[in-house]
């Protein structure tokens, strides 16, 4: 049986939304169905999420962009998180992840599910560990059942996709600990690594993967198999620990697809630019060409305050080499919790990366958009330029002071478009 036969929730969603998806993506119904059956595409949507907008991930579907938001113990402001969610939508994000680690996590999550139609993702191990961390206790004391119970609860609430660090093994954690410059930089990976070390047992998300699959299939929960051992510095990119995890994720992707569960793979973090193509191509091969979801990748470690730019550079190259889904980086990365403007800048940087990568690949809509705005620029048609720009509001705001002039304020009467 294929996934559309085994996963009744997915089949029902696809039947209800297929016409919309074909129109939005410029793909045929067969292309979408075959992509889902092969595991090269996933459809993010949990029927329990009220009025969710089903979102297709996987080339040749349009490259999608995710925005991370959420509270922290040092910066807890629910009004701010609500504003960030709205800004992510306004700026053109396709999905959002709630990475909250402080406050009433259930209430925060349910509010987001009720507020946005974008598919919502989470990292359930954060919630499973929260009560112990808040009490100053070692998260290694978490009960394995509590992690599985948290996944079940969040699926029932309507979460559409979850990062689960199932590929973090005891062996790989020790490899990373011994040889890396920056060690384990994933919060989820570090939590599970500590749990394994202190308990002398294997990762419960790996040993109980079948339990995770059962709940995922029931709610069409897409598993985003987390990169808990992603490189946190360029020096660590491509080490043995990273590839050990990716190899495990490939095996788990095959198991999940056979069980009727949708899977994405999370990709590398910090990767020097010349290594990006090989890293992406290898990850795709090892994980059966499942949709690849990457954070950046950041192409230099020296860009705090501008990591959204470093990430966009890596993201464009990654898209050219097969990446399907970009997680934004913001100017706050490595420094603090993002503010509303950070969210806007992060989304726009990733959308630029997606457009650049798609245009390089010859995707018709991307190529046509670049051509259309170029023609509008030649004609000095400012309204058309604004409409076609990735950030229309920015074009109109920067143009406003000199809107009465036909030319831009840089060239004025020296405008090359008019001179020759």
C-alpha cells in the first residue's frame, strides 16, 4: 500500500484541496500525487488545525519559507509573539514554528493554532523538559513516556509538523563531544544527548519510533526529522557525527514512508560556501530525496547581526542543489530573541534566497517574475515594480519622497533608461 492508501487523513486533505494546490504550484494532480507517494513531497496540514492552509513542500513545488518565533525565560512577552506571528504572515512566510520555552506552552500553542492558517510546527521535547528545567532540575530526569505523551497531545491539538531528533544516537553524541569545535548546538539534540549520557540508554525517540509513527499517521502529522547534530561552525561541517545522524535519518524516512507517515529531513547549519553543494546533494541521497529543510545554511561564522544575509547566501546555493524548504535566520541569531523587525528581515532574506535559487534552476514562475520586473524597470513603471517586488511595501516607502518624479532619486535626469 502507498501513503495515500495508508494515511486516510492525508488522502482526505488532498482530495479537498487538490485543485487549489495544482493552481498554486503550477503542477498537475499526478505530479503532486506521485511526489507524495514517493516521499519527495509532503503536504503540511493536520485536520485538527482549524482552517489550516495545506502547504506542499518538495521541488518542483515552490520553495517555502519558515519563520521561528516563541518565548524564552529571559524575554517573555505574549503580545510580542502575537505581533511576530502577524509580521511573519505579512512578510510572506509559508509556515511558522513555535519554539517557546517559557510560560504556559499549551496556551501559547493553542492561541497560535487559532490565530494563523499557516501550518504550525513545534519541538515537543522542549515542552517535555520544561517543568524540570524551570525547577532547576536535570532534564535527564525526563520520563521517556512524557516525550511520547507530549507528541500525542500536540498532535491532538492540531500541530501540523514536529521536529523530532530521532537520529541523535549515543555513539554520534560521543563523536561530536570529542572532536568538535562547537559541540552540539541544537537545543533538542543537547537535551536528548544529556538524557542518553545520564541514563545510559539510547534515544527514546529512536527506540520508540513506531509509537511516534502511529500518532503521526492518525493526524497527518509530518515528522521533521531533526538535525540534532548539525554543525554549529564551519569547522565542524561534514564531520563523522553529522553524517552518522543523516544516515540514521535516511533509514527512518524509509520506515516512516512504509508506515504511511510523511517525513521531512532537517539539514545542516553552518557550512562554508564551497561545501554547500556537496552537503546538500549527499543529504538528499542518504535520505531518499525526501524534502530537505535547512537553517540557512550559514556560510560564515563571523556575521552576528547579519546572519540573515549569511543564511540567504547559503540558502540560494542550497536551493540550486535540491533544498525544498528554508528556515529563516534573523539579525538576532546568536545574539538575542528576535523582535518584530527581525522577523520581517529574516523572512525577506529567505524569500530572496528562494527566488534567486528558483530562478537559477529555471523555474518558470521565478524566471517570469524577474523578467516582468525588469520590463517594468525599463518602462519606469513604479506601480508594476512595487507589485512585482518581493517586498512591495519597501519599494513604495523608499519611493514616496520622490514619487512625483518619473526617475529615481539616484539618477534623476541622468537616468540611463531614458538617455539611450
